[in-house]
C-alpha cells in the first residue's frame, strides 16, 4: 500500500492511520511526528517548523517537502507507506509524485476521511483538555480548519481527477470507521 490519508484536523487520521498501517504491514508516516522529531532533535528544519506550528500556521512547503523526502527514503517505507497529513495542497501532491518517481514507485490511493467541522472542533477541544495540549484552543482549531478548507480540500479534486480518491465517513465508533476504510480500500 502506498497511500495518503486526507481529512480535517480531528477527523481521526492518526488513529486510523495506525490501524491501517498495522493491518497492511506498512509504516504510518505522520507529518506531525516528523515535525516533532525534527523539533526535538533541534534540526534546522525542525527549528523553522516550530516557528510556524507555535503560531498555529502550516509549515511552509519547502520545509515539509524536505522532511517527507528524507522519511520516504528510509528502509521501512520501501515496501509501502500510509502518509498522514501530507500532502496538504496540490503543489505538495506534485512534489510527492516527484519524490515517489525518484524512488521508482507511485501513489496507489488517496483516502479522505470526511467529518463535520463542528464535530471535529469538539473532539479537538476534548483532546486538548485530556492531554493538556496548549495549542488546541478553539480559535487555533477554527483557524486550522479554515486553512484546511481553503488549501487542503482542493486535494480531493486533484486526486479524484486521477481516479485514486476514496472518501469515507469519519464519524462513528473507531471500529466502524476502520471497517469502512478497509471496505473502501478493498474496492
């Protein structure tokens, strides 16, 4: 499986990516995890990413692309992967195609988990409370959803045009959503 997982913040991408990665035997590659590892490691890319993340903004494409390129070149991704949180716009999707072409492979599917923005806002506020996430305030969450709607949602049209888009309702119990995803991938 070589796939990307799309959907608004709070739609359950991270949870479902981990479940699908285990089921299909590929690494779940989260840009959030890549960012945190680079920030924690104090890399130049990590320091740049931190500036933007602290302000509730998306990390610029050139920084994100460089981090993803490094991660996809690692041995565990050679047999497949599930990208969570990348690409975020059609320009990054074109860059992903270039990265994969350099590796001699191509993307098989783009899986979009759909979810109502009010529902995901409540999910993220609850998570912030439980996990003490200072960055998940309602204004920051709403801003992230606005950015998603304007810059990331066009990916659905991009991947639909290529015939690789699969859309799955992300509202419901975790197992139900996983079952929907597995069924959609099987089609």
